[in-house]
C-alpha cells in the first residue's frame, strides 16, 4: 500500500474527519479577526468578505458533521 493510498484512507476515517473539522474551525478564528477589524475600520467590503468566509466555514463544518454521521460514529455527544 503506497503512502498516497494511506493518506486518502485517513481522510475518509473518523480521525481524519475530526482533524479536518478542527482545522476548519481554526479558520473561523481568522474570520472573526477579519470581522472585528472590518467593524473597527468601518470597511463594508471587508465585512462582507468576512461574513461570506464565515458562511463557507459553517457550511464546511456541517458537511463534515454529516460525514461523521455516515461513518457510523458511536460517540454519545453526536447522538
């Protein structure tokens, strides 16, 4: 089994999905900083960009959550 095949398998695993969710959520920190800066500077265009970025992050997390449900996660917190 090649390293590339192993890496693709990790991406579809539970731990890989959790890692992807964590890195996606980490991107939300940057978006929040961008929103704060846009509000401070009264920059409407930058604020719109930050809101669209945040919407993308939320959508990405929702898709990853759905993927976890499909993997049959037995975690009590996920229901």
